């Protein structure tokens, strides 16, 4: 449990969400296929420049396929945009981490020499007031 965070940043839902999405897609595809097979009559379709007579099953399946392609295109575009954003933020994170590390190292080099004492000559213990054993002073 030590390496796992509270939020799943990479998956957004994981395998279970993918399985439910697949099951829902299969149910919708099955319902569409049944509906299309029931409606096999020929219908007139006005294409603005001509009238076409086609079986309703082809119209239903064609519109379903076209709708799936449109939704899929938007999904692919969104995924591409999110991947670009993740890459940009990862690069920014690494840059900031490098800057932070170099700043911490620079501050550590300036403040302390190799023995661990302060470079200005005063020690940390001299700057801190020692606690008093006087009970009146502690109550204030």
C-alpha cells in the first residue's frame, strides 16, 4: 500500500470501467441490430438534391456507424489532447524538480561547511534561549 496514492492519475477508472463500457456497447449494438432487422422495409430518403429509396435496415446501420465514427473521432481527439497535456506537465514537473534540487544544494553549500557548523561562525545553540526552570516564567 506504500506506493499507491489516493487518486488513480493514469487510469481514471481502470479495468472495471472498461469492462462495463464494453458490455454497454455490446448491448447497444445488439439492440440496434435487432431494431434494424425488424425494419427491413424500403424507405424514401431526401438527400436535398435527389430522392433515394433504400432499405431501412441499411439506413439504421449506416446512421449508427456514422454516429459511432463521429463519437470515436471526438474521443481520439480528446485523448490526444490529454496526452499532450500530460507530457507538457511532466516536462514542467521535471524542470521544477531540477530547479528545486539545485536551489537546495546551493543553499546547503552556502549555509554549512563540510563539518556541519555554520559558515558565519555562530552556532544554532547560541541563538536559542535556554528554558528556565522558574515556574512563574513558564505560565506566562
